[in-house]
């Protein structure tokens, strides 16, 4: 008996040591490169620059919510938020709809050669956004495109269309990734569930709508939230498209606005914008999570 | 959140498809429509890559004058030679930098995330759920949102424009911790840890010799997705790096692409460079597909 407790006690000590070994590397990096930057951005956003006279040295002083007032009055920033929201309202449902359709088809008995299709659809995910944007930029440009029949009559790089041309690039890269997540969820549905449906004479469409789609809702929520985050953070694609189209301004998306504000340099205003954007992202993805949870619960 | 994953049984890849009788009942029309959708989708996804491959093999004059979707004079090797010798082979330097940032970054990030996820799954300690929730909150904080604050911090430390400015922030993968926790809970039985304890193996040793083996599919998945995330990362290097010799390949090609209007010849280099920069990723994904697909299927959801 006495020996038993001794072993337990020494175990508890060694667990503590083991826990430290397991948790400290990730924990300290997480604090240094996630938590501290966020706190520092908040701190920086509360500062403002003052000068003594016109040519005096610039001094950073505590400015309270001055920068936040400036953010709320900054029209280009809100215009860029509105632009990516419009983008997201159209692009995210289209992308997830296509991903769901392709995943359902891959999972149905209607299609042969699923392994090939799976890899073909997923391949664009291996293309970095910057490269994808450069590639599509060439494909859109009237004199280089393989599709001159289309590009000579439609200017994909015009002010009206360029947002949707960028949406196509994002869709092209991420459909396969999202499809794979949904497809994995479909694969984990137990076969027995289908048996009853088939006995009742349900066809593939019926099975897809009544059984499969409801069961992959969690996967759709996950992909939806990551897509919303990605949309609000759009940067690489529009940044590249500035080389192809004058319609992509330096305040085209929130992150471009932050980048151009920071290079002015107006660091405190840019920090305040970052904080507002991060909060907006968090609130939006959290709301989607809660709304969909409530709907699937009822 | 995790419990249902622990208990549910999962079908593995390959043993799929509803029973054959279900298939026979489907009409020829549904089959044709389904295959047509798949083929159109394949064309959409692969045509741009095909164009890039074809364009990379062309001479500068054929690039604009011949059919963009079919080969002309085969100049691939000349183009590669031009690319790797341009400005003393700066492109090779960029590729090496990307490999360093993504390779080392993803490897260490996977190790740290796996240890943390395993600890949260297999040990009870005070504040465990709080810790996990904070890390989950980290999943919702996108990398781009951190880029500017990180720049401000690194410039305080005088460490911008160094390898560390890109490498260190890449070592954190909150999503990896999440995936490791779910996967460790589902695939590392408590009995095995107990057995290792009775054999006198230390906790840390048990993790490295027993648990990592059982968690392998999840580890490969975390490694791959972190590798891609770092390889594709653009904002952080854009903000942090001034010195061209430190650029990853994405930033380098971006800068070249902005110069196309001044230096038209550089366009051919952008095209061949784009092709060469995606080949390593496609090869890695293909080589490891068995692992990451089952990793995604088992733990990437819920």
C-alpha cells in the first residue's frame, strides 16, 4: 500500500514536468507571436502623434480613442469593408455550393474515376495565391489570354468586373480544398443510414438532400467560417492585380488600406484599423457559428 | 465537441461507394449529367495549370504569337537556364528561402502543436479547457491580421528584415493544436500510456516513441497545411523584408510581376518561375496524399 502511494506521488511530480515540456514551447510562442502582437496593436492604436509647431519633432502621446474616431471617419476604409462584404456574400456561397456539389457527386455512385477527379480539383490549392493571381492576370489580359474570343469582348480587368475576376481566382484556388473537407465528412457517414433510405426507394437526389446534406452541415459551417475570415483578409490577389488593372486601388480591400496607411507611415491609425478589422472578423465568424448552431439544434 | 469523434467509427478511404444495387437503379441520364459536370469542373481547374505548363516551354516570340494552349518550339530548358542565371541566380535563392521558411517552420510548428494537443487530450490539469478555448480563439485570428502588429514588435526589437522575422511567427499553429487534441483523444488509448508507465518509460519518452506513431496521419496533415500556409504567406514577408536575398519565392515573383511594364523581358521569367514554384508543393501533396487524406477524414472536422 505504502509503495503504491509513493509511485503515484512521484508520477504526479513527473507529470507536472512532462506537462511543462509539452506545453511551454507552444505556449511561449503563442504568447509571443499571437497574444503580445494583439495587445501591442491595441496599445499602439491608442497613441497619437503630436508636433511642437509645424516642424517640431514628432512625439507619440496617449490619444485615447482618437485613432478609432479617425477610423470611423475614414471613408476608403469602410468602402473597402463594404467591397469585401459584397464579395463574400456572392463568392462564399458560390464556392461552397460548387464544393458541395462536387463532393456529393464524388460520393455518389454516378461517377467513375473519383481518385483522379479528387486530385484534379484539389491541385489549385497547391498554387500560392500570389502565383494564382499572376496566372489568372495573364489569362484575363486581352493580348496574352488563350481565350481571346472572350477577352476581346469582355474586359475582365475593368472597374466593374475586376472584383469578380478576383473572386474567380479565389474560387479556383479554394473550391477543391473545401470540397475535400466536405467529402471527408461524407465518407464518415455510416453506410447503414443509406440502407433504410434505399429500401424506401429513395434515389440519389433524395438521399443527397434528406440525408447527406444535413449530416455535413458541421463541415459546411467550418468551411464557411474559414471562407468568411479569408474574404475579410483579402490581400495577395488584389495586390497582384494592381499590376494588371488600374481599377484596383491601394484601398481596394481592408488589408490593402491598412498596408497603405502603415506605409504613409501612419502606424497608429493602421493599428486601429487592424483592431477594428480583427474584431469585425471575429464577430462575423462567431455570429455565423452561433446562428448555424441554433438552426441545426432546432 | 471531441467526444463524438472519439467514439464514432470511421470508414477509411477506398472502402466506399454505396452498394452496387443502388447504382444500377440510377438512370443513364443522371450518370451522363454527373460525368459532364465532373469534366467541365476538371477543365476549369486544370486549364490554367496546363496553360502555365505550355507557356513555360515557349520562346519569347512564340509566347504571344502561337496557340496559348498548345506547344510550339520547345524552349523549356532555355527558359529554365535564363531564369536560374538571371541576376546571379536570385530565383534559386528565393526557392531555397521558401524551402527553409516552410520546411523548418512547418516541422517545428507540427512538433510544438502535437505536444500541446497531446497534453491537452491526455492529461487533466487546472485551466485545461480555458487554455484550449484561448488556442481555439487563435484559430479565428488570421495570419494577415497579425502581420502589422508583428512588424511593429519586430521593429521595436530591431529584428525586421531578418530570417527570424518570417520564421518565428510561422512556428505557431493553433489549428495544429486543435487537430492534435482531437486526434490524440481518438487514436492514443489511455491503456497504452498506462502500459508505458508500468514499463517505466517517462512521459515525454512515451509521447515520442508511442504517441507520435499513432498520431502520424494527423501530424502529416498539420505539417502539410502549415507548410502550404508558410509557402503561400505573402503579407508577412512583404511587410518584414527589404533585402531581396531574404525573399521567399512568392514575394520575389510578385516584385518581378510589378516590373513587367518596365522590363517586358521579365514576363517570361515570371511564367517559368511560377511553374517551378508550384511543382514542389504539388509533388509533396501527391507523395503524402495517403496520410493527409486520412488525417483530414479523421480529425479535421467537427
